[in-house]
């Protein structure tokens, strides 16, 4: 419905000047022949020229105004034709301002006075129509006053709408700027809190791990302390990058790892004490970067959950290369117990959203006392 209305308005806007020009030309002709006004004694060819000229002057009003004002004056003085004069008065109210509008009013008064003189000279019906006091007042109101006021009202309404539109756009820009400022302040606050809390505690962990590495006598303890210290330093580096992104007004995208870093990820999990095995099935082929990054995130989150809840469980990471996508399976067996680490509970939810953005699906369900995370990532969603 809205599309039809827009199409109609477009057609009307395009053809309205032409239609108005035809109507004015017909009105001038009808006025000169006595159907709408005083019959003119002039030859039909002269009347036709004035009628066509009046129509043409109306059609070019958007680019030139003087032809219409000239045609209106000639039509009134020669043929007592009011059509062009009515359109000219409306256009004057719509388009003229200040001195130009005052000049038009003076010109209109001169033309009406000239019409009175011509009426007195010609006499008859024309004298009654254009030279009597009551008719002159009526013609001044109908030909000049009302169309001019209507044009002024339309212009004022347009100016008001433009002002309201500009104000709305300005308010929208100010609202967007305020939102961006509040968002930047919130990002800075989050970065500050993360730095004050998380970075401080991780730094303490790295310091204590380094001290334990130096003072411990047991080789296994020294190796574990070294691993904790290295992992803590890497965590601090990652945290520094994240905090840098949070503090940027227009954050850049951090480089993310893909399947090429999967072996390193599994190696880190093994070094932390997990029993992890990797298995690839199907024909290994190059994958889009978005698919590789998403698969890496799935495996990383699944292994993180295993470290939290089933550190002694045997875990298998399986990549199945399908003709139209990649299937990622991370399955761990039953755990012998132990105190699970705390978590935010948002990791799998965020992963599901990431996978679904690519048109895939993610499942996370208990299986035979263990847990299975399965993600199917189609190639079409990464195109």
C-alpha cells in the first residue's frame, strides 16, 4: 500500500506541471471565447498564441518565473484571462521573499490599474467587469490576494516541515553521540575493573608460580610451576590486548586463531594434565577462515569445560571434513570426581550464537557419564 502511494506521488509530481499548463491554456482560450470570461474581439490566432504562451510559461515555472508573470499581465490586459494570474500569484507567495515579493505586489497593482484603464476605454461588458469598484476589489482579492496567501501558507508549512526534519536529524545525531560517549565510558570502566581485579590476581599467580619454580626441589613441581607461570604470562598478554580493544573508541578486530593453532591448543591442554587425543576424518581440505576460527573456538571452549569439570577424563577431539561443511566433536569420558572450577556459564551460549550465525548448529549433551559437544558448521554460511 505504501509503495503504491509513493508511486502515485511520483507520477503526480512528474506530470503535474504539464497538466497544469494544459489547464491554464484551456482556461485562457475559454476566457477569450466568452465561455469563462469576456469575449475577445481579437482573431483566434492571437488568442491561440496567448493561450499556448500562458501554458508554456506555467510549465517552466520551476526554472524561470518571469515568463509566467509576463503571460499573466498580457493575458489580463489583452484577454481579461485570469488563469495565468492566479497561478502567478500562488507561485509568488510560494517562491518570492522580501523585496521580490513586494515588487510582485506592485506589479500586480499596476496590471490591475491598467486593466481598469483598458476597461474604461473599451467600455461595454469589459468596463463593467474590470472597471467598477466592486469588481476591481473582487478581482484583486481573487486573482492576487487569495492565491498569494495560499502560496505563503504552503511555503510556511514546507519551511516548518524542513525545520522539524532538521531538528529531528540533529537530535538523532546528538543521541547517537551521547550513546557512543556512554558506551565508550562503559567500555573504559569495564577495562579498568578488569585491570584492577583480574590482572592483579593473575600477576600474583605468576609471581607465586615463579617463586615456587625457584624454591621447589621436586622436578614435577618445578615443571608445573613453570607451566603456571608461562600460562599466566600468556593470559596477561591476552588480557592486555583485550583491555586495549575496550579502551579504543573504534576497536580494531584482534587476530583470531584458526585450525592451524589447534595442535598448539591441544598441547597446552595436555601440558595442563588432560588426556586429549585428536582425530581427523574425511578428506582434509582448506576451509574458509570464519569456519576455522569458529571450529577453534568450539574446541577451546569444550576443553576449558573439561578442565573445569572433568580433569581426569579422557577426551577426544574429532574433526570430520564433510562435502558441505565441517563437523567438530569434543567428547570426554566419565570423571572420577573432584572439585569443579567456577565458571560464568556463558561459554556454550556464546558458541551456539556464533555457530548459528554461520547457519550451523551446536549441541552439548551428557553421553555415557561424560559430555559431548558437537558443532556442525556449513561452508555456505561462511561464503
